[in-house]
C-alpha cells in the first residue's frame, strides 16, 4: 500500500488541508473508490476504512492481480466532519455539486478539479454515496441514465437492487456524471445509512466492492456470491407522502413485503397526541425507503415502494 497526496492547499482558518489516497498494486489503472464527500457521511468513511484494511491484507498475500492498480480516497471533506458540519466549513458549499471544478475557483471547486484530474483514466469508478432523502432504504447500486448501459456490470456487485434514474439538473455538477464524461464506468453504492454506522450494511457494501473487483479480474478473493440483482427504474417507485405534519410512527421496516391497504405509518398531532393521519400501502409491494426522523412535514416523502411485479 502506498499513501499519496491527491490535493493540498492552505485554508484561511484551519491551516494546511490535504486529501490522501491509498494505492494498491502497480501498473495500469483498474479501479478507483471514493468515500465521504460531506461532513455527515460517517458510514461512507467507515466503509472506505474497512475496504482499505481488507485491500492491505490482500496485497500482503499477493492477491492484487499483476499490473493492476486500485486507488481509494476515503474522504474529500474531513474538515467539515471535524466540526460537525455537512458542507464545506467556510462557505457551506457542497463538493459533490462542484464538479468538474475550477483550479482558480473557491476551495470546493479546486478540490473537485484536482480530484477529477487524479481519478481520470480509471475504467471503473465507485462512490460510497449518501441518499438525497434522509431516511433508510434497501442497499442498492445506482446508475444515472447516461450509464444505464452498464446495468450488466452493476449486477456484478451482487447487491439486492440496481436502481437507474433519469438525469436531473444538478447531476452535471456531480462526481458520478463527470466521471462518465471522462470515460469511466461510474457506480454509486448506497447502503442505507449516512450519519450513523450500520455494521451489517457496511460489511455488505464493502463485500459488494470486493465482489466486483474479483469478477472484473482486479483482485483474487473468495467471497459470497451475493444477490441476483433486480434492475429498477427510479420512476417505477411509488411515493407515499405525508398528508399532515406531526410526529411520525412507522409500522413497517424497509425490505418488508406489504399488501394493499396495510398500515405503514401514523402521523400524530404534536400538541394533542392523537393520530391525525394513517398512511397505507396503495398496492402490494416492498418498502424501498422510509422516513426515520421523529417528525414529518406535510407533503414530505414518508415511504417509497417497489410495486409488486406480478399482480
């Protein structure tokens, strides 16, 4: 394992800021894995730490295939993590909304530019990402519309689902989108947690990457075969919104089969304590996502469901 500096700069209040990468093997670029990009992505950083530990063990055993190089960058924004902020400390900008970046721009733009320049040329790019909705969801691989042709490769991670999504306006400023523009097959790994560490799902996320690297002939590693992934389009998910604001009491968990009319959750009046709304399943299916905050707001997403394929 070789530790290297990916980017270095001086900051106004916190001194020198250095982004570190860990390189395994030697030779042609094979795969790059990037972890936490925001200050609240503890699960993503933890998974990177566990992946680095495992790759170090495999390298010591000679299990990195000859002439293959793997780069892991655990964090792009540990400054914010150190002070309990989600975005960049000085101006609250988001690194994953700053790509492709500008070497003469503000800090997050310079970081994005430097990182993208360093990770160009890898045929496979993997990001441990956090979901845009702050709740729990079934672990999955996410592909943007531009990379939907890679669903067969995404299946090699062995995750329960591969979720494809149409390009949104802000996607052009994300790492995943710009990686693809540079010719990299980019995959986002979601494990259902962000601000807390879920050991079981962290192991699942790390195992999925090791499984992919093995199946692509980059490492030699015996691992569980994982799942035969189901490919879904994000537009196919049914969204169930809260019709009233109040305390949220869930009645089901993610990855649970439900039937039409089944009670999924209740909304409780925050002053009087009585149930003011009941959210029920509009059809048979599986709970893909659920809100986990103690309170919900009117029209906020409470659940997302995978509609039953055969009715």
